[in-house]
């Protein structure tokens, strides 16, 4: 989705993605892939009672409280002030809310399986809590994602949103199902390296989005960057005001001396 949105936005919307942006997209995808490869498998949860016990654990409750606090801070304080100028504000809101939407989808999937198996899932209060949470989270995500697309470049919105959303969802899954307990040293190192690769990709996307860098003009950009301006340490600098190439030979030249 990241690559397709970047390519389609270039051809259909006239938005440009320079060489560093394309490299950032690839690094983000590579980092996310590495994180998914080294992330442990989900713990098997088959009933709503098991899902409810997972949601009630202190670790996940503290994590959910932190996410909600961050979300409310972004929505009510940072978004009105910096949402129009900072691309990360709206996308962070969408990503944080995405943690609740993915957890709700997983719980509703268990409820649907139980419904077709003849279990009284409609009488279980968790089913309706998950439905309300899913509707509220998806509505919020769509709202702020559309706001971000209205203001910022599409080729930047989707990669950054993809990276943030994937990272938060994987973190939520690890905390909710305690997957970190079964992670080996290799998986931990792979997850950290994948996360650092994602950060590098996002930095390339966001920091150099206004630079005109492509494979065609890359040698010229590198050459211009290597040509440092000449500095003079003399206290007395001689500046020629008139251009001698266009001035008549018999016309006196004017010089100014600054001390």
C-alpha cells in the first residue's frame, strides 16, 4: 500500500516523491518486515472469557491508559495548534487509535466464531464493548486520516501512517498477549533493528521531502554540495563595484575598501 500510494499519487495527483523519499519508503517496508519476522506468534485465545481476562491485566490497562492520554493530548491540545503544519500529529492520532481497533477486531472475530458455534456471545458484555470501541476508533481514524490527506502530500501520508500504525499494533499485541516473555535474544535484536530502520525511513521521508533529488540530477547535487564557499580571513576586503567585463576600458574603475 505504501509503494502503490506513492506511485499513484505521483501519476494521478501530480505529487512528487524524490529519490530520498523512495529510499525512505523502501527502508520503512524493510524495517516493518524485519519486525514482523522476529515478532512471536499470537497466544491462542478462543473464547471471550479468555479475551476479557487478557484485557483486564494490569500491564495492558496501564498501556491502554497511556495510549488514551496521548490520544486526548494530541486531539485537544496539539492538533488545534500544530495539526495544520506537522504531519505527525494527525497520523499519530490515527495510529494510537488503531491499537484499539485491531484489538477490537480480534475480539469480535472470536465472538463471531463463538456465535456460529452456538455460544451465547450476544449476552456477553464484552461483545458490545468491542463493537462500540471498534466503531469509535474507526470513525476517529477516518476523520483524522482525511484531514491529513487534505493538507499534506499523499506520498508522505501513507508511508508514515503505515510505519506508525504497524509499530503501535505490534507493540499492543506484544503487551496484550505477553509475547515478549517468549522472545529470544535474536528476536529482540531483530525487532530493535527493524524499528531503527523504520525510524531512518521516516526521517528520510520527512526531512528531505522538499529537495529536488533524483537519479538524473544526483551527480550535480553531490557536486554542488562539495563546492564550499570561499571565506576570507583578511580584515581589509577589496570589493569591485563595477563589472570590468562590461565597463569601457577608458572609464575609471571604482573600488570600495571596508576595514
